[in-house]
């Protein structure tokens, strides 16, 4: 009878541990990976009229990257603006003339790594800077349309 009583109490305590232990341990402890943070993060400074381009050095083993953005250099308040498998991202939601800080986090099968160093970027105000695409304007000729 004593063995049965010890068994029941042990079972009860094990069940309590099973249900309450996950709530006592921070979920962040399980989501941190050993994968490194991306280096060389660079955001475009007025190079595009419709977006901000963000690039970084690829991290070996990373399957995806999360891109974070904030209007101040405060990663704690940054929001995820996108996810990509490539070592670049275009933020098409950036407001014209607003400076943003960008961070990148690499992700592998073990979870997410730490945030990169930040870089600032700004969307151009007005006409696109840089190379101008070839004109595709159609004109009328005596034999029809031409480009």
C-alpha cells in the first residue's frame, strides 16, 4: 500500500511538472539558434523612388532571413517587414523621405539567430536615381508602331 501511495504522489508531481514547467521557461530559450548574425547589412540611400533595397552577406546554413525595420535605432521596437531566402530584400512599403533603420536575422533548422548590426536607408523623393532604363515609348511610323 505504501508503494502505491508513493507512486500516485510521484505521478501527480510529474503531471504538475509536465503542465507547468513549459510556462515557467521562456519560449525565447527554445527559439535561439547557434547560427550567426548576417554581416555587411547595407540599406540604399535614395537609390530608388519606389523602394529601399537592403543587402547583406549570406550566412552559411541559413535557410531564410527576417528583415526588421524601425524609424529609430532601437531593435527592441523594430517590426518584421519581410522574409526572404535571398541575401537581399526590397522594402516597397517605405514612405518617401523617411529614414529607416534595418536589421537582419538569419534562420536555420534550429531557429533564429541574433540580429545583425543596423544600417539606415531612405526612399528617394521623386525621380529614381541611378541607371535610367531604356525607353519603351511607342512612336508612330509610316509602317505602324515602333519602339
